[in-house]
C-alpha cells in the first residue's frame, strides 16, 4: 500500500506539468503569429488557448489580444465586441481591464459615425475609475462637439501636474465652453500662476500611442535626475540625443529653477511611442 501511495505521489504531479507545457505551446504559437503580423492565424491560436485552457493565467491576455488582432484586420466591430465581453466578464487583472476599456473607447469613437449608440460608451467613460480614461473620454466627446466632458477638463486644469495636458484641457474648454466657463478658466489659470511652487519631482512617462498603454512610468526626486536614465533603454537615450541634442547621461541643469509642470521634452519615435520627461 505504501509503495502504491508513493507511486501515486510521484505520478500525479506530472500531469499539471504536462498540461502547462501544452498550454504554453499553444500560447507560443499565437504569439509567433502575432509577431509575424499573421492576425487570422493569431486569432485561431488565441481562441484555441482560451477554449482549451480557461484557467490559464495567460487567458486574459489571449482574450485581449484577440481584440487587438481584429483591430489590426480592420474589423473594428469585432474588436469592440471582444473588448466589451472581456470588460463585462471582469475576471482579469486591473491593468488588462483598464487597457481594454481604453481600447473600447477609442473604437467607439471611430465607430460613432456608423452607430450613434457608441456615444454612450464615451459618456460612460467620463465616470471611469481611471483618471486618464476620463480625460480620453472627454477629448473624444469634444471632437464630436459634445461638451459633456467639460468638468473633466476643469479638473485637469486645476489638478494635473502635466502642463501639456493642462494646455490641452484649456483649449477644449475654450472650444466648448460658454462665456461663464471661459471666465472660470481664466480664474483657475490666474490662481495657478500665483501659486506656482518649485518642482520637487521629475517624471518619465513612455506611452504607446497606438494602445494608450503606459510602458514606463517613473517618478523620482529631482535630486536623483540622473537615475531616470536607468529606466530608459540605450536606443531611447540615443533617440533622445539625436532628436534634441540632449545627452541625458551628461546633462547638467538646475531643475529647481524651472516651474512645476515644465516639460523638458516630448518625442514620438517610429514605433509611435511617446517619450516625455516633465517636472511636478
């Protein structure tokens, strides 16, 4: 009996390991097709992964990637439906769901000319738990000449440390707002100007403009400015140097003399990644 128990103890754990290997093989095939821009093939393998291994920790990524594949194929309606199903199930990690909501809003904006109901998705975005998504929703609505997101813009002008984003919000208020709104904006801007304090932090953000996802988000005290380079790849440092003439490894600048919210630079590389360093 002891020998049988020992054999069972040895044999049983082998099954999950084998299943894990099979699961990874299917996922790997999907990723290979993805990297080769074979979107239909990728969808086939991602769907196989989702169906065969519903409990895999990678299944949420597979579901999201199916949506991205449909978008790459130009099938925005299927992409929208895929992200909607993923969001409504709500069984995935917060970052995956946030990215899915961001992508769904972008698709809703692109589809609104065909389906007016898509505007409801943008209106819902104004109350999203994520501040960035609330801002994106307000911008999309503004592009439709809808002022529903104007309070989001006022919040941005009043509270956002990023001067570029505050400027964008101000422009949308001027575009959409009433005379009363414009007076309110002028008061907020005057108060900010009078209360500007020296910056204490430096922030690096690298955002994929295609997906809206932040690849890097680093905040450091300004005295540790040189350490920010450790968050950048050598190719990024070279790109910044070629585009701006700034060598971040050798730069010597009195950051405390600059105003809070100052953007040191904002660049977009060939992969549609926005690289931005600013003070707050």
